[in-house]
């Protein structure tokens, strides 16, 4: 969205490339679509090879298409590109020591927050109970109030 | 009321870390990519020559230190770096050319007009060797050792500064420049 | 001449902002009511000066004054008038001016609508907003002045507005988005003012809340418009790409959503005040962070502004002053905001805490996914992050969020009987499960995630309908009168929550049931997509005001019934020679049909053509609009109006 705004795009996005590959079956076509969404065009700004009509993206799509027809698995295909262009080329970041903050950060925040909330709830609950007792104690004295 | 708990400064600490991170990112070019192929052999291929009837394979790139320069006539930066390639070639540096996704007559004319710095020119008409090499545009220059392994990849134009800073330190000291290494062709 | 006036006004606005950030505060600390009183007029002067600057820039575009560098870079004499005017915010400098103008506008509005707020508080709030203005105006004047001239040599014609931006959606998308970003500055200013004061007035949340709700509603609309624009203008058919620029807008939205809910607790129960203040600081800081990310060149995005590290350094410095300063103040003062009120683990407060945790975790996912490539670079790793990462976190978080929303809404403040709560939900859940089961197989059977998402969306809607009915019945005057008696704030909440359900249903439908085909078609060819038949009738060319176009004519039928005639285009803009794909879209409530022309395929008259069938895609934006509408409705709630009118007289008396 925002695509926001950003209006200024001096560097223009290249437009979605539309090309016509033949597949043996729909499943292959579906795999092709997902793979080309998850592989990043190395030359472009932040675009997948499906989104870009840069020459390199086109070559990569052709290679993905060929490899699918050759019967390669999704992992084979992604590995092929990662071994040449590095992890950068895949939009699915690897899980390793270097990326541990990426994967664990939000989870730790969630767990830490949950622990904090539990502590807070216990305190607040104790206070609520104390309030109740206090008001019950007082009630007879306060009469009509 | 309880005493000031240190937790209230936690958001500030997080923000300071964030600010340091952002500051470190300023001025860095997020577009620059490392090559995953450094230290690996040149992938196998079998492609025609631009100027002769030969067919080249990965073995053509073995036996001496050399550069592999990816170029094309449609690439403006290649024109810019061309004089420097000629200068390197004149100094005895062996440079192989990889003509990348180009029109062959135009490529021949280009070399005829501007001079040919290349010992041989491999034609990669559909960019498939480029893909195997992890090339994402022209120009790019690879430094290849006598065993046919990629030692360095440089994306963008090759000039005197890049040569001194990135290439020269990696060359064997006893052999002053590629092309004068041990193996003979 | 207009340009000089504009430039001068910008300096004048800076002067007003400087005075605004200094004098009222001196007035507060020296206890000089007269000095505090100046806050409002200074805010109005600032706004006037910024308005003159905006008009001056607009006038320069109107008369095609290409001696102004910014006009020359973003307009062209052949550009239609509406785009010449929206080109004001079509570039970095002008969009900053829009930012600044809106900021001054929010300050002026706060001055106008704060009669019920004690003067020292108003003085502090406006002074904080004045400080933010100073930063933005300095940024403009020092690094990005839209009024710079190209003298003495200026071009005869302009470079033209980026063709992507020559679109009606883009006329209003940036202003909406900026209204949201900038609007959060009001909540921020209230938070900082509260911290400066040392203790928060119990009415603090009631003052800050409507401003936050408006800003949030604008941001919601802005994000939805951006998504819609990407969908039809970029020619990709996607509606969200997890691009850093999109993420930059999503972070303040998520944090702002948490803020709205936390403000509700602070207003009703005078609790969570420190937390609410912190959220207000975080939300606006994320707005500034977004500005930084988009304009500094630290990240690679399709939509980055022309990047410049010097500008990046300025914004980063500004962010450090604003967010860092506020967080230091928070650290020093937050303990004074502790509240001593208790509540039970099953209560509305507890569920809203859970809501805040989920929303904040979601914010951190976006932050982490957006910034991790930077961390990676510092560690020499190059990493790309998009939907596999974000969706992996967002889908489960959204599910949990909905599961917290329903009991939260059903619960009473302070304590809720857990058994009756469970009973209520147990009655609704089977209905949602059954309806969801059938609903999810209406077009085609969905995978289990799709079925689950539809069930949850229905659960959310059923729960709200149930709640409305119960509450309305509780009024003795009868059900219909009861409906009218429910407050607008309540109706706003119902609407916003149902909007979320619509949004989720839309995302689910389009994710699991869209059909895409890329095919080769020549005029005369026919393609089938499900029950739809697309016929490529012909191709022609025409000339637009500043472009040439190749246009395809398609007609579409559904089971033999004609449905639509569609005209996808390929445009070449004259000034920039850029080629743009204009997709043809037949929009419908249930589904969109989408045709885009690719490239002509060699040696024939055939073209690569992309055809989509997109069920439910409208619901995504419709849901967002319903949410924003909910926000707008809540704003008209009696308690805010009463408040304003009740004190009008007092305010007027003060003024005179």
C-alpha cells in the first residue's frame, strides 16, 4: 500500500511481466506461480521475479520453468538459486544462528509480554479483592450511599 | 506508590539500539550483493566463441590467473569501462570476455571499433551461463585462479581504484598480474 | 513571485513554530497565563503561513512555473490540471510540505476544539506540536526546499509527474495517509504534555482519544487506498506486498490500533495510563520511522523516494530527539502514573491487555521483518523477507486476536463471570462453525486455514449482532428505541470490528480462490477462466493528453451471458517515455475480473495477456472503509460533543 505513498519513485518499478509458459498440469503451474513469488529479482528494487520484467528475472523464470518440467522439487530449485545468488534471492529467510533474532524476537516479546500480563493480573486481582473487602466493610457504615 | 522501577527505561534502551542500527544503515548501499560463488569452481558450460569457430568449456578458464568480464553492447557502463580493460590487457592481464545476451554482429562490430581486450570471447546468448554464475547484470568481473575457481566477483565497472583495492590484494605476490601465473595454456 | 511568497511563508511558519514551542511553556513554568494564552493564536498563525506556502506551490504548478526546480521535476505543461495540483505531493519536497501543512492544521484544530481542556494543558500540547513543526520546517528549509529555483537556466518544459502517480487514487492516497501519520502527533503531544505535567488529569484520555480515533481512521483509509492503487495501477494484481514502504504505514496503524484500545481503558477506568502514554509515543515514533525508512535509502523498496543519506541523517537525528526525548521523559515520570485500581483476570481490562500484546507483537513482526535486512548487513548477511515470514506470524496472530475480541467485548469492566461468558460464546460458536463450514465451500472447498478464517470472521460478526440485540433489548422502551439509545461510540466499535471480519473474509476468499492465467492471445482468440469466457476482439491505438496508448478490446461472458467489456491498455508517456500497463478491471461485489496486456509476442499479432478472477478482493478495502467509518462514528459520540458545548461558554469567556 502504500505503496504507498511513496511517491517519488525515481527508480521506477518495472512492470509485472506476463509470459506464457506451457506446463504439463495445473499443479506445476501453481508451483511455478508460488516459486516465482518467493524468488527475488537480484537486480531490481524489492521485487519478486514474478513482479519484474527485468532481463534477469525473465531468465530466472525461464530456468524455474525448465527445472519444474525436468521434475526438480521446489527445494532443488530454490537451492539452485541460493547457491548462486545467496540467501538474498529467496524471500523465505533461512533459519540459522544469524537469523535467530528475526524468528525468535517476536516470539520472545509475546512470551515476555504474556508473563508480564500474568503478573499484572495477579496484582490487579489482589487489589480488586482488597477493594471488595474494603467496600464490604464500609458498606454498613456508609448506609444509604 | 512504588519506587521508580528500572523497567520504565526499557523502551528507551530498545530505541537506542534501533537508532544505532538505523545510523549504521545510512550511507550503505543496500543494493550491493555478495557473490555466493566465491571459492567455487566456474560452473560447467559449453558455449561458442564470438570471434572464432571454437567451443569453450569451463576448462578454457583454467591454467592461469585471469579475469572473466561480463559485457554487452547494450550496457552503457561496459562502454565506460572498456578503455580500462584495454589498458589492463596491454599490461599483460589475461581477460576472458563473456558476451551476455547480446546481438552478435553488434558485439563483433563493437570489438572491431573499440579494440579487443579479451583473449577469448564466450557467447552466452540466452544468459544461462550468466545465471549459473549468479550474474545479475552487466558489467561484472570475476577473478579466476589457475584451478578455475572464482576468487572474487565485482559488479559494476572496473576502474583503476577498484582494481587496486579489490583485485590486486588477492593476486599472488610473486606473479605480478594475472596472465603471468604458473600455468601456460 | 508566488514562489518567493511561499518561501517566505515557510520561514514565517518556522518563526511561529519556534515561538509556539517556547513561549507557552515558559508561561506554564512561570505561571503566566497570558503567555500560555498565546499558544492558540500562534498555532493559527503557523497554519495560515503554511497554507499560504501550500497555495503558493499549488499556484506555481498551476501556471507551469518551470523555473521552480520542484515544479520542473514533477510536472509538465501537458499534464492535466488535477494531476498538476496533486503533483504538489508527488515528490519528496512537496510531500514534506504537505506533512508540515497538515501538522500545523492538526495543531490549529487542537487550538480550536480544546475549549474544555485547561489552558496550561493546551499550552503544553501545542508547544510539543510546535517543536515537531520546527523539526519538519527546518528539514524542509535546510535540505528539501520545494521553493528552490532553477536559475538562471530553467527548462522550457517539466520532466512530468511519474506516470504511476497520474491516477485519481493517488490524488487522495497521500493526503489520507499523511493525515493519519501526522494525526498521531496529537496523541503524542498529549502524552508528552501529560508527562511534563507529572500527573495525568483523569480527563486526559477523554481529550486525547477522539484525536487518536480520527488519525487512525485517516490512516486506515490511506492504507486501503494505497492497496487499491497498487492493485489496479501497478498491474500486478496483488494488493499487499510487504514492501518496506507498506510496512512503514502498517506499523503505526497496528500500534495506533493498540493505542485506541488502551485509551478506552484509560478513559473508562483511569488505568493503564503509563502504558497508554508509552503507546502514544511509540505510535507517533513509528510514523516518523516510516518517514525515515522511505526517504533515507537504508532499505531497498520499489517505492522509495529519491534517496539521500543527508536527508536520512536529518530525519534520524530528528527521530532521536523526538522519540528519544519522549522516552527519557517517560522513564523519569512514568512511575507517577501507576494506578491502584484492581480488576479480575476475567474482565474487559484483561482481554484488552491481551489485545494490546497481540497487536504489539504484530507491530514487532513488521518492524523486525522490515529492519532485519539492515541487521543482516551489519553481520554481512544478505537476506530478503516477504510474505513467507510475515504471513507465518500474522495468520496465527490474527486468529488469536479474534478469539480475544469476542470475550473482551462480552465482558464487563473490572470483573466478569466466567461461566456466563463461556455460555454466551458456546451458543454462538456452533452457529459460526456451521455457517463457516458451508460458507467456506461456497465457491470451492477451501483448505482448512480458509475454513477456519471464515468461521472466525463469522463468529466475530455473530458475536456483535448478538451483543447489539442484547443491549438494545435491555432498554425498557423496546428494542427499536433501544437500538437508537446505544451510544455512537458503541456503534463505532461494532462497525469497526465487523469491518475487520469483512476484511478477513476478503483476504481469505482472494487468497484461496483467485484464479490467474498468463496466456498468449491474438485478436479473435478466446480464453476460459472457470465459468468465464474472455474474447479478445481487437486492438487499437489512441492518443491521450500526454501519452499514446495501445488498447485492447475484450468482452467477457459468464455461461453465455455477457458480463463486461474490458479495455486494458499499454501507455507510453511522452515526457518520460515510460511504458505503463493500465489493467482493465470489471469490479463487482463478489468478484473482480482483471485483464492486463503484457508484451506483444514476436512475429505475430499475439500478446501475452494476464487474466485474473479475484473473488472477495473488494471486501478487503470495503472492510477497511467500514473500520474507518466505525472510527468516524465513534467520534460523534455524545460524550465528546457534550463536552465541547458544555464548556464553550467558559472558553469564550476566557478568551474575551
